[in-house]
C-alpha cells in the first residue's frame, strides 16, 4: 500500500527489510533482530547514495532502521507520532531525533525529562482535501437524496472484519434511522448483504472527505488519522477501538480521550473502564438509536473541542491545529537555517 501511494504521487520509493518490534514472547523476535540489522545497513546505503539533508519519520517499526542509519551519518532526524501515547518505535527514534512532534500536550508525559527540549506539540496533519469537503458531492457519489440520514461505517484502510460482522448483525436496528454506508475493505467485499437501506463499498478512494461530510454519524475505529479527519468536519462518532488484546492499546487511549472531551462514544468488546463491555448488536442498536433521537447530543459531540496546543496555529482546537504547516515550517527552518 505504501509503495502504491508513493509512486502514484510521482515520488521514488525505496523498500528495506525490517523486523517487527513485538512486546510479547515470540521466536520470531530472534529472527527479526537480524531483519532490523539488515534494514539498518540497507537504509544506510540508500541514505549515503541519496544524501538527504533531513530524514522525517512517521513512526512504525519500519522507521527504526532508517532513523538509526541517518543518525550514524549525522543526518538530522525529525519524527512525529499521531497517537495519544507514542509507540515503541517513536520512543526508540526519539534517541536519534532533534525534534519530536506530538499530537497532544499530554503526550509529552511519556518522554523522559532529557527529551523535553526536543518536543513540539503540533497536532496531527489532516489531508488538505478535507478543507473543501462538500456534503453534496458525497451524496451525489452515493446516489442519496438530501433528506436521507447517513450512518457511515469505516473500518480503516483495509476494513475491519469485527466491525463488519457487528454492523451486519445490527442492520435491522441501524436502518430504522439511517441509510448505512459501509466501507468493508477489499478482503470482506464479497460478504455483502442486500438489506434495504444498506450499501457496502470496498473503499471510497478520493471521495472519502465528501462522504464523511455528508454523514450525520460515523461508526469507526479510533485510529489517529480517522478520528482527526472526522472531527475536523464536526462529526459525532461512535468509536470501536482495537482492544488491548489485539494492539498496544493506542486506539483505546485515543477513544477515551475523545470520549472524555465529549466528541465521541466508545463501544467495544473489552473489559477496560469507560468502554462498553459487550460487542452485542442489541447494545449497538440501542446506542445508535439514542444518538439518532437526540439532535442536541449529536450537535454537542460535533462541536466538542479537542485541545491540542498553544504552539499550533489557531485557537488550539484540533480542527484549527495547522499541524502540517507547523511541521513543514520546522523542517524548512532546519534545512535553511532561517527563522521564517
């Protein structure tokens, strides 16, 4: 997926081997140590050949070898993490980085005191297409009338089988109030149902900003990019984060942050506090029904402020964070040595 996105943008893509940084016992941890080492030397060869003036990292396990290789060549490293708590890769990369960009003020608490001078609370970049999102274009793409209420279901770039199964089991209740527009992902695209007021799509492509803008309510995972994009358009959300048993818990943390701010409601099969303890379809239908019937509650969720930082542009609210411009400005200043 990364290669496809980069090359479609007309940019060069260089792949390297890398091993996953697992937090649990696995024999693959042994073999992956060698993959990480191989990735370091592969990245070092590429960087020596390309001679970049700066390396920017977005985290993830594949970023560790390039960041370490850049540091060994005295190439400045900047890194950004999108989640409330930084991942292990970001914490490792912070040893090599000159600047560490964070989404929230509270995220700085996860770093040691000696790293504080590197931290900049920037918020998360939002694709520029969202600033021009048009609900009318979204409805036209979906073939829906202006008065049809839309529940948009997003499962991430690859879809979510758990969400797909939950939504399909809940359709009789969900479609009482909404036309359900469901992004299933390619892997589950053949399992579509033909229920009335239900439409399934493997993906939406470039139309996604307009479709989110057209939705009254969004049911989705709580990956950092998804929730920021939905919040930037003022959409109330029902969040179904990946549980701790299937992740490091970053999506649960993101979901709690948005729920505590009043911007979302969490729903997942997990025993963690402040989260519904059942993925039962009846409970999901009950939750969606209560939101569908309470216009004021939905408006309040859409209007809820997610505090970012006084360092970001605007008032400090998520929707006005100007994260991309702030990060780009810091990169340009480092490269040019100019204050502006």
